[in-house]
C-alpha cells in the first residue's frame, strides 16, 4: 500500500506527487482519463491537422519574488529561464 494516493494527474496532482516522492514517500496517482494533464491536455478531435487545447491554455509562473513553496522548488536558473509578468496588449 502506498504512503499517499493522489487523485488526479493534472498539474497540481503531478506536482503534489513529485513533492511527496522527493520526500521519500511511495505515491500512487489515480487518473480517470487515459492520459495525464488534467485541464492542460490537448487533442486533434476538432480538426486532425490542428492541435487544440481541451480547457484553459495559459499558466504563467508567478514573478519573483517567488510567491509559493512550489515556485521555490522549481529551478528557474536552468537555461536562463526567468519568469516574467505578462503584459496586457493594448
């Protein structure tokens, strides 16, 4: 029996499962859909030549200073990646 069961393989469930696994817990992730991704999944169901998002499609990371423990956990120094606040278009 696992130490933790995470229900849902969307972004939040996968982050939670990874944090628990990093802490040494055995984790089982349960997902109803045939593929992980939750609300950020995509498919070619509307038009086979195009990939369409199934739900929302924009998830920016919070800008520095990091506003959550999960933001601090990710490595933003990799390949020069730096989160930026998105600007509205006028």
